[in-house]
C-alpha cells in the first residue's frame, strides 16, 4: 500500500497479511518452529516403519547407523572448521536423513533376510551403494566453495553428511 491508511485497511480486511519485510524477517523463526517438530517426527516415523518392517531392535539400529555417522561427520567437520550451525545446515541434515536411511536399509536387508534372498550379490550391492554415495558426494562437493552463504551452509551439511553416511554404511552396517 502507498499510505498508512491503505495499509491499515488491508490489515483489517486480511489480518494475516504481511509485508515483504515482515515475511523475510519472520522466515528464520517460522523455519525454526517448523523444523523443531518436523525433524523429531521424521526420525520417529522412520524408526516406527523400520520397527514394523524388521521387528528387531538390532536391525532397526543397524539401519539407523549411517544417519548417525553422517551427522557425526557433519558435526566433527563443523567443529574443526569453526563454522556455525544454522537453519540451512539443519535443513541439509534432514535431506541427509532421507538417503542415509536408504543406504542403511539396503545393507541391513542383506543381513536381515540373507536366508530368504540368496540372489543378493554382496559385490553388486556394495558397488551400487558406492556409486550412489559417490554421486552424492561429488554432486555436493562444489557447494563447499560457494560464496553464497546459504549454498555454502547447505553444501557443508550435505557433503560431510554424505561422507559420514557412506562410512557408516560400510563400517556400521
């Protein structure tokens, strides 16, 4: 609106309306609120699905190892570089969560259902996981050098999380 009176009329007609400045200023707060419930809910739902699927605490734990090693690698890298953890990094870790569970499930399935699925080739499974991890790692690597802060922070979470996830998949599972 071009005047205070027009702005007040608009706010009266549509109470939830926000100016561009207000929307930009509230972005971090809204994202923080959303992530504070979305991240735990995603972890709980995935864990619940794994419990229903495996019916074994051991195999559920094995499938989650790549996620926790991915997070560990991210936090180790951040502590060594002294860079801050922010909302964009947390958003990147939510993305790492998605593919880390995939990696963990592929290898956990190999061990959990080995007697039922004799056609699994350990070599092919590891080469497929290696290729998936390599494409993630190489795809996210350039983001580490981005001058834009958001791209750089997202790149740190995705790159270090991917490296840790792959290590956790091979070593942990």
